[in-house]
């Protein structure tokens, strides 16, 4: 089993930031519950995120299904480790 490089919750800088410019939503990934290999096998894999939207501009924190982010948003910023694990997407 591959190690989960993002299991420790990021405090200051998110591991990755995804945005949907059509809706104004932004997901800042702070923690993943599984490693990428495990997530690839689980449609309901979750990421702990700070989510900002036009409705909640300061953001709220909580779990989001990984597929909801990847299906609707584009990676706009990420750490080098995130890019190495998930691809740059930039």
C-alpha cells in the first residue's frame, strides 16, 4: 500500500487549490483520507477542504468527495509533492 503523503492537515498553505470559474467555487485541499492508489479505487474517497463560494466567500471546512472536485474544477495551484502525486494539471 502506498503511503498517504497528505494525511497531515495543512495549516497555512493548502496542498492544492481547485477552482470552477463558471460557478466561483474554490476548493483548498488540506488533508486526504487515503493515498492516491486507494482513492483511485474508491468513488467515495474524501478530501478535507476549505470550500469558498459566492454564498460563503470566507469559506467553510469539511469533507468533499474527490470526484466532485475533479469532475467540476481545474487545478490552479499545488505543492510540488501534490503535482508529483496527482499530476500538474496546470
